[in-house]
């Protein structure tokens, strides 16, 4: 039985991680820490000890893995208090603003024992697309266009202040899309990064830019991005091959992978009902946790080990560089 401590019981931990962890019979949720006591009584009914003092929580029971979901601004302080008390860490994104932070948070542990919550890597359609690219089915991948725009994306609470959130729409949401592109292309490096952004109160609310991906075959792929809190967009990633384009959508019920030929014909890639499983958010997170736990128990590095997210952090650092 692997003992997990949850540090931070905000919306993501409450609505996603908690039900996933409770569904597993190989995990014990040993305790929860959060400054707010809103969920204390409900957790008590589940026989999960609750603390609003991190030192009391640490001293209560020794655990194997810490799930850290607290706001970005609080992580360094909490990490310094807990880093010697656990042998594994699951960080919810956003993770780090700089490569130095990435190294500081991850190098304290074995590479197989740290992961970052860019769960879209485990969506069935994302893995299908990665296989299509690797097998060169539609010829060389020439360019990629990322479009994410949502006027309803909320920047309230801690997200409304730069010193607490770390960044705006690019850090909070766009990084998911950037990471997905780096994953499916087997990116080994990026170059020629450029970007423009609009800000309110130091938070980026709209941005556009481009960079070149260098994949494992040293092939270069141009990637353009537009990420906005001011406009709604197609919310898709377009992959342009020599012979056609594929459109990847990453939102639960609307998740899909389409072949588009000359803009006139569309074909959804889905061999049968379960071919692209998982796609629902809780199923994807369960799968992500499953791989992390397998890596942790077997002391074996995987594609979701922390060092496989370095390029995502590199792009974040370049974007927010002054």
C-alpha cells in the first residue's frame, strides 16, 4: 500500500485527484493539508485526517508520495519543509517558471519518483497522434498551429495576482497545449522562440508567437501559437503534413482527432469505441497516476518522469523572460 499525502485541496485536487485516488485499492490517502478548512468535515467522513498546519501533518504519519496542488507562489516554501519527508512527488501544473526552479524541485529525488500534471499526454487521441507522426503515415510533419482561446477562463482568487499565480493564460492553460505538442513530436530541442503578449496587472491575457521544434531525427518543425483570454477560438491544434492536416481537440466530450483534406473533407480517426481510450478527464488522470505509480514502485523512469518536461519549462522561461 502506497501512502499518499495531499498538500492543497483546491478545485483540481477535490474534483479530480481525490476521486481518482479513492478509487484505487493500492493507495492510502494518509492525510490532507490545506489552509482552508472548507473540506475538513467531508474528509472526516472518509476517515482522512485533515491539517491546516504542515508541520503537524508531516509529523502525523510518514508517507511515500506527496501530491502538491497548492498555488505556485507557495510551493518553494512548502517544498523546503517536506522535501526530506517523501520519496516521491506529484506536482500539479503549472510547475516552474525557470529551468533552475525545474531542477531544484526535481533533482532532490530519483528521476522515476517525480512527475508533473500535464495529463493530456495520456489522452488516447494524443497517443494515437504520436504514433501517426512516428510512423510517418501522412508524410513529413511540416508545421503546427496551436489555437486556444476562452473568454470564460476565470482569473479569480490566487490566479488574479501575478505574485501568487506566477503567470497568466500562457502559464496556467497554454502550457498544457505546448507540452502536448512537444510530446507528440518527440521534441529534443526548441529554437528561434519569439512571442508577443498583452498584459493586465502583469498577467498575460493574450499572446502569440512561434518556435522551431527539433525532433529525435533532427527534423525541424515550425510551431505557431495563439493563446487568449479575450477571444474564443477553435481550441484545437492543427498538424500540417505533406499530404493532409490533422486537427486535435483536447476537451473531454469534444476531444477528437480529425483528418482534413483540402478543407473540404473530414474524417474522425477512431477505429472503434475504445480505440482512443482514455479521453475523459478522470480516466486520463487515473491512467496518468497508474503510470507514475508503476514507475515509482518499479524504480523505472517513464515518459512522464520530470526530466521529460524540461522543454516545456524552457519555453515557459523564454516566454516570461524580461
